[in-house]
C-alpha cells in the first residue's frame, strides 16, 4: 500500500451552487463527520431495494480543482468588460469547461498544446487564467513579455507546485529528475519545463520505459540508443553516461500513485545493484512526499471498491481526464466497467454509450444492466467531475428499476 501524506485544509471554496450535490454531497459529509481522520476507505452503500449503489469513500472535486473553479469564476465576475482567456482546459471535465465557455471564457490551446488563438491576438489588458495543471516557464515568459499579469489568476494546484519545488531541490543537488507522466499531458510538460531550469530531467510514461532507462543507468546501451529511445523526453544537454548516476522520481499528480512508487522503488533497486546498498543514498533521492493526497485517496478508495461483489462499475468523468482513466483501469480488473461523462450517455436500461480509454473511442454496450433480483453497482468519479453529474447518473440509473425505495429514506440511513 502506498503511504499517504495528507494536508488538512479548512478553506471553504466559493464555487457555483449548481456544482454542489444534494445526494452524493450528503453521503460525503456524513462519512466525513464519522471518519474525520480518513481511516475508513470502505464504500458507502445506498440501498434502493432492487438496486444498490456502492459509492466510493473518496471521489470528485479535490482541493486543487475547487480552487481553480473558484478563481476562474471570480476572474469572470471581476472583469466584465475585459477579454478573459484560459491557457487550456481549466480541468479535464467537459461540463465545467462548456459552462465557462458559455460565460465568455476563450481557450488559447487544447490540452496537447495545439494553438487555437495566436499569442499575437492577446493584449496587455487581457486576463489569462493559468489552469490547475500549471504551465511551462516558456509560456509564462511569452505572457510577461506582452505585459500580461500571470499570477493574479494562477490556479496551479499547490500539489503540482510541490512537485516543482521538489524537482528544483533535486536539480540543485545534481540529481536528474525522472518524471513519471504522460509526455503530452499539460501538467507533465509544465513539470518538465520547471525541472529543466535547475538540472536535467527525463520523462518515463510507465514501468516499461523505466526498465528501458535502467539499461542506460547500468551502462548496457549506448548514448545513441538513449537519444533515439527517449527522443523528445529528455532535457537539453543530458548525457546518459554522466547524468544518470544520481536520480530522483516525481510524478504527474494524476498518475497511479502505486505505479509511481513502484517505479521509484525499482530505480532504487537498480542503484543498489550498481553502487551498493551502503552508497545508495548518494545515487537515489527518496521523493515519496510528492504524491498527491487526493489522487492517492481516490485510488485507495477504488481498491476498497474492488473488494465488493458488485455486478458492474460506472465511472463518471471527462474522457481526457488522466486520474479518471486510472480509476477506470482499476475497476476493470474486476468488473464490467462503463466510463461515461454524464447521464446522457445512459440511453436506456438496454443501452449505454461509454468510452474505451485504451482504444480512445466511444462504444455502445447493450443489456449492460443484468436481469437479477438485486443489482449491485459501483459508482465513482474522477477528481475533475462535479458531484452533481454523479447525482444525475445515479438518478438516471435508478429510473430503470421498479418499486425502488424513496431517496430521502435511503439518505437517512447513511
């Protein structure tokens, strides 16, 4: 089990009321009051008679997301006569981004960095919001050169900034930073940019690439092979023979925490193999303190869901959401799992439209609800999904069953 590092926040965010849930919000608050120290990761059970829902102990908006939403809506309220831009999607949830667009916010680029609005179109008086994932130093410089204030509405998640600070410390101590992340993801691009300011860094997307990199640490492959295998994923001037003698691992905060830890443990074992256990502290930096508590809590809550005997799982979130996709991957280990972005994807008791994350395509499944006297359904969501959307999925699914218990009665039992 991954060790958790928690920070308790007492701040209450001012986000639009329609993001506040009347159903799952009550479940969360009840569990919070009964488990203030977050020791119990078992799911809540909502028993509607012919259908039961196993609700994850932790899911939905995290601190960083609520902070980003609050700042973005405040930027709109405070600047009614100015153009307001977001560098890219504020969070990976289409419902939230569509609402912001409807209120006048314009997106400068997509999550992969494809430019919609050229930098030349921005003016000094414009407002530019930096999303929760942060941005690169190079983009910040472009905005500053145009006279645009970059900190006033900077919604970068504090846990992303924590990774950057740790990377800076590693670079200053002559460690090469190994970033566990998706190379095209905007957070990983931002972390790479910040890490490269203080030292060398390289991106590995999974354990397979970690093993590839380990062969270079062992000196079993040539420089030419390194530059070919990791093209576009290493900082300028990195010499694998010189710069892979000391490494530390940080991550894109939405990656599987257990996988990040596995990769870090693996590199530590490689350094022990090469330099000996007595000298490993001079070649590998322990960086477990960079794992995001919210991502970790959501994933551990999902592991508890896997212990149930449910018939299927419904995971709600944006299709381009990294943390949601990892929850889907975990649920798929045991259950037929349906990844939907809203209740509109559930067409009837016989038909559900859902996303195949592995193939990156929409699918249609028929007869997804089993014909049983009692159907048990896992229900959870990603960190960028409003609880109100989860509520709507729950209500939509309940409607397919007859003679269900009243909602108010079920909630009183939580």
